[in-house]
């Protein structure tokens, strides 16, 4: 009587080992690396801006809140000081989402906090009243590109950053905004609201169409930077594909 010899093929086992989760970097390691990069980025920004931050620190420490929230240096300092609180809020939201079984809990929570925390300080800066607020009439500049030549590099960069956080995080949170034209329209609309407030409230600022253009461009560029993490809407299959999928599913579940 012949004896059958079962030969074991090592290829499937090798492929399973290669595709197993153990071969990929652990999620905790990736989280630690990401947190480390964020900390290094904040530390680098604080080092580059150490002089204006140190100028605003005495007023904040002495409780003179006008020196903190009424100057650009003070707002920048308080924004950096509040980063740990923003991180704590993100952690709490992510924990609640994970406990409820929501997918992509960290991404959604980070997007929500990032949209607010990264936009409010810049909007506050652009709506701070000047020395003649309430006394001088509102000023308009409706000729495109006329003010762009006088902004200077620092002014252009600042206007690009006003709604950059909104453009970066909004497509990560809302699938309906996962489109560059929509983010461009969102940035332009928010900028129009800010410029209108400057004019109506007579904040001694120039409401310029160039500010709207640069703000919207900053939001769109930031959206492109976060494109790989955009939230995608659920795919809607055509009727014929849906019927074919349902038929195939019925065949797989039919008992033999």
C-alpha cells in the first residue's frame, strides 16, 4: 500500500508572514514619532520667535491682558502656551470616539481642534483695532493686485496663514469639503466676512480684495498639503454594479 507524502509549500506561509501586522511599524511607534515631530516643530518655531515672545512675556506674567491679547507678540505667545490644552482636548475627543467605536478617531479629533485652534488666533490678529478705530471711516481697496505689491514678504506669508489651518483640516473632517475649489470658496468666503467686519466696525484697517485673494490661496495650498488624509465620501455604486454585487453576495452565502 503506497504511502502519500504531503509536501508543505512554504510560499503561502511566507507571504502571510510578510503581510502580517507584525511586519508593519507598530501604531504606537508611529504615534510617538508624530508627537516628536510636532514637539520639534513647536520648539523650532519658539526658538525662531524667541525675541518677540520674550517681549510679550512680562506683560502676560504681570496680568496685563491688553499686552497679551492686544499685541501680535502677545497673541503668538498665548497661542503657543495653549498648545498643551489643545492637545488635551484632542486626546479627550479621540478617547470618546474610540470608546463609541468611531473609526479614524484621532484624525477627526485632530481636525476639529486644529481647525479652531489654528484659525482663531489669526482672525483675532486681523480684527485687532488700530489706533484710530471708531474715529476714522472704513477704507476699501477693490483693485486686485494693487496692495499685493506693498504687502512685503512678511505680510504675504501672514495672509497665507490666516485660513491655512482651516484649509488643511476641513477636508479631513468633512467629506463634503474634500475638494480644492470648495476649500478655495470657503477660504474666500471667510475672508470676505473678516474684511467686511473690518470695514463695518471701523477698526482702522484697510479692507482689501488682495487680502481675500491671498487668504483663499493659503487655504487652498494648505488643503493640497493634507490631501492624502482627506475624508472620502462613501462610494455610491451604479444600479447595475449594485445588482451584480448583491447577486454575487447571494451566491457566496448560499449553502452548499
